[in-house]
C-alpha cells in the first residue's frame, strides 16, 4: 500500500506541519526535556507518522523494543491498557542509553472520561521511565488534567500545492503518468487528508493513467457500496470474486476490517436478505474474533466462505 510505502521515516520529511515539526525537533537533540505530548488534528495529516519518526530518532536503532504502540479504542478497556503499560514500563533502560520508553496511544480522544482518569494515574505512576504520546482528532475531548500534563501539538489539514507536489513525486517513482488537473481533483476530494489522497491516487492508478476521469471513477465508488458488492458475491457463493474485492478494499482502499464488518452488517439489514438471523450470528462471531486479535485477513476470508454456505440455502 502506498500510504505505508511512502510514510516518511524522519520528521523533516513530513509534508507541511512545519510549526509542529519545529517544536518537536529539539526533543530529538535533548530528549530529557521532552514532556508527555498530545497530537491533535484531522485524519491523515501526519500525527501517527510524526510520533513514529520522533520515537525512532530518540530511541535509535532498537526503537521497536522501547516503543509501545496502542490503539486506545481497539484495546479492550483501560484495564488492558494498564496491564500492557505496566508490563512494558517495568524496566528502566538508562544503562543502554535509552532516556525513557515511549508509549503511543492512538485515538486517545475516543476514551471515556473514566478511562482517561485512569490513564492519568497510569501516566503519573510510570512517568519516571516513560513518555506518552497521545493522539486524537480533538484535543478538547481529552480531560483537562491530562491536557495540562502534555505539550499540545496541532496538526492542520495539508495545503493544496504541497499535496499536489507530493503526489506528483510518487507518480514519478511509480512511473505512472498523471495530469495536474487529476491531482488537483484528488486534493478536492480528500481536502487535506493525505492518507485519503494516497489511497485515491492508488485506486485511480488501478484504472490506468491518472486523469480526471479515472479519479472521478475511483472516488465515485464509495467504500460502503464496495462492501455491499462483496457481501452479495459471498452470499451467491462466489468466493473468488468476494475475496479478490475484499483484498482490494482493505489493502488498496485502506478500509479497516472492523469497518468492513460494520458496513457488511448495515448492508445485510438494508438489503433484507434471507436467513438474516443466521447471517447476523456469523458477522457477530467474526467481529468477536477480530476483537480478540485473530488474523483479520484469514478471519474475513473464512467469513466470506461461511456466508456462501448460508446464502446458498
Ligand atoms: N504530513 C505528512 N507528510 C507526509 N505523508 C503524510 C503526512 N500526513 C499523512 N501522510 C501519509 O498518510 C499516511 C497516514 O498518515 P498518519 O497515519 O500519520 O495520519 P494521522 O494524522 O495519524 O491520521 P489518523 O487521525 O487517521 O490516525 C502516512 O502513512 C503517509 O503516507
Ligand atoms: Mg493516526
């Protein structure tokens, strides 16, 4: 996927966000001065990318060993977060030259007030040897006592000329032709969300060269409609087609597996399929398996196959 392939590794390679990057850079030189951080801003603007790049430059080569990357809304409740943080933050690593361990907590603004209060306590208990980087779309949804413990960084939507230039560079590297109008169209649709822009660029590229027509085509086929199509293929026991489209949707279009299930659920209710009860049970079963951490691709493939056996009845 291009969003991953072209995710900048260094702070200085981020598109825009110069205000945030200029304030973050000093922490890479003198990590001791780094407080907990809170990154807020719209989707696809580089928050996770900046957090990873910062962690990498502070922690050095073995950065992965000293970084815990949790998704606050995926983890089952604050107790899991507490458990994982506690296990992770048990050791000080000063002797190996690591100033502190870093915990990135994505979608922190989705946590309930109670969970945030508990989080605040965890931050205090472990602050000697850890720094948190909390990430969310809205800093206002983070409780005041946490906000006041963090340095807050606002990430803004990316500017048109910079996005167009970035996309142009990628087309060059991928050796595909594109027109400037098409890239501007991509910006109009994605409005400063670079993840969205890259996904749209990649799905347009599957249709041929990147011109306005292909961009419009790729943008017009909404994710939700694609899920509907996949479920219909599965119910008709056309596993191959269903599976192919699933992979395209999750890997190229970037839809998360849980979102896929959510839309699938809406689709079966909307299209009033036969055996609704059985089918709902199936969706619920796989939803649970994803939550407990089974391999999403294998699980969803199995689900499509199972839908085929029910739909055919
Ligand atoms: N400022 C940026 N510079 C370069 N690439 C970017 C930037 N912002 C986003 N991207 C691209 O988009 C992808 C997603 O970005 P990222 O994960 O950092 O977004 P985010 O701000 O964390 O969004 P979300 O709120 O949805 O988690 C990256 O892998 C990268 O390819
Ligand atoms: Mg993110």
